[in-house]
C-alpha cells in the first residue's frame, strides 16, 4: 500500500509540478512590471482598442469584440496589483492602481464619446450580456487569471494571456459602462462596471495566489501584524466583490427554472384543438407575484377552463404566478400588434420543428427496418436454388 502511495505521489509531482518549466522569478516580476505603465503607445493602443470594442458592441459583432480584447493592454496593471500585494512591493501596488485608474477613465470616456455620436442607440445582445454579472463571471475570472499568471511565470509563455483577455472580457464591460454613461442608463453603467471590477479583483487575486505559491522573493520584509492587516483587507474586498454576484447568479437560476416551467405548462395545458397561443408575456419577480399573460386566437375558452388552468399552475411549481388570458376582439385590441406577429411566427416555427422531428423519426424507423430486412435475406437458400437451376453461376448479389 505504501508503494502505491509513493507511486501516486511521484506521478503527481512529475506531471503537476511547475518547477521544471518555471521561469526565473525575477524575470517574471520584470515582465509583469513592464506592462504596468500606461504611457505613449499603450494609451493610444487602449484608445483605439476601445473604439473597436465599442463598434463591435454597437453592431453586435462578436468577432470585432474579440479582436479588440486581443489588442487591449489592460491586463498589465491588473496583474501588477496582485504581484505588488504578493511580494509586498507597495510602490508597485500604488503604480499599478494609478495606471489602472487612468486606463479605466480613458476607456469609459472614449466609449462614452463614441456612443454619444453613434447613430445606433439600441442596446444589442452583446452589450446587454455585460450588464448582469453573476457568480459564474467570478469563477471565469479566477480560473482565467490563474491560467494567465501560471503561463506568465513559465519559460514557454504560450498564448494564455490573450486567451485570458478574451475569457475574462476586461474591455467590453468598460465600453458598456461608457454606453450607460452616454445614454444616462445608470443600471447599465453600474452593472457593467461591477463586471469589470469582478474581473480585475479576481485576476489580481489569482496573481497573488500563484506568486505566493511559487515563493516569489519579497520586496520588503513585513511583520506579522502588517501581513495580517493585508490579508484582512484582501478578504474584505473579495467577499464584498463576490456576494452580490452570488445573489445575481441565484436570481438568474431561479428565473431560468421559472421560464422552463412556464414553457412546459403552456405546451402541455394550452393544447386546444381550435384555440392557439399567438402571443405571451412572462414577468418574473424573485419575491413579488409573477405573471403569465397569454393571447389566444380561435375559439374562445370558457371562464371555467381559465379557472382550471390557473389551478394547474401549482402542478408546475408556479405557485406565486398569476395567469392572464386575453382573447376576443376587445382584449386583443389592447395588445401590441408586433407581439401578436412574434407569437404567430414562434408558433409556426415550433410546429415546423415538431413536423421535422416527426419526419426524422419516421426516416430513422424506415432505415432501421431496411437494414433489418437486408440482414434477413435467406442468401444461403437462394444460392442453393440458383446452383440447382444453373451450376455455372459462381457468385450472386442480393439487396
């Protein structure tokens, strides 16, 4: 048993150890310090990258946004923060914080200027995705930061740093914050800025963890009392950063479950022969009463049927939900025509999808039957019969 444990330990040490590929610690420190300062080329690179990212968000182009993230030099001062705390280099910490603030101000101002003059004012899906950060964004930033600093501390740098820049998405949240500033939308501004703050804190934390793990040399000797203060400040910042994201993550999970239950409820219970749903509006609230508003066309259902449908909500875990049914000319007149069109298109798409699935299933059954039929051809009996009729036949095929 002891030999097995030794073998496992040797395997783990040989395959998971960072020592044999680790760059000299001083070289890694110099490499990170080099990317901290924002002067000249770095500032202009940041400005143009912000413009590119803002245009990508404005026209909803994922490729353009990814390109802008690869150009961005924002990772430098963020990793400098983690390194400064990790080796107790407080001058580097202050320099990194100063340069990060400069970069943030320039980024938000540049994106706000773009969105002020842009004729496209509607918030697209790429932009909206940066306004509601959750605990998953925390995990992405932490994991990406760990990958980035480990790659940065190795002899073979690889392409991890650009990958971290894309995965953690430092630039789009700042552009979205600029959009919120330009349009006066405080919700967008705060949500996007919170996402950037999450990414910055988690990347800095991951840098700090790896710097301590790899035992980088300390810039100055710090007594236990001051070290304890530093740890306390870090813990408070991390907790305050993570807690809101947990709440938002929980809210999104609950909303996803709610929407899934609503869809299941509508598909199974609103299955009438001469009545169809042409529109619906689902309103979810975490603590308040939720509502499902459906617009029906065709034969009107009775009040008793509506009451029965309302009672069935509990069956689908929709306890705090109110059902609103609109049907008939008077009710439908008060409904947005666009909503009805959208509902009809959705219904057609859903029916076509079911038809395709049904055809695919029939094709699968027929193919299975054909293969089975081919495998059951009595080839031996046929061969004997053919040979009896004509002995000169040497081979035959049967399909």
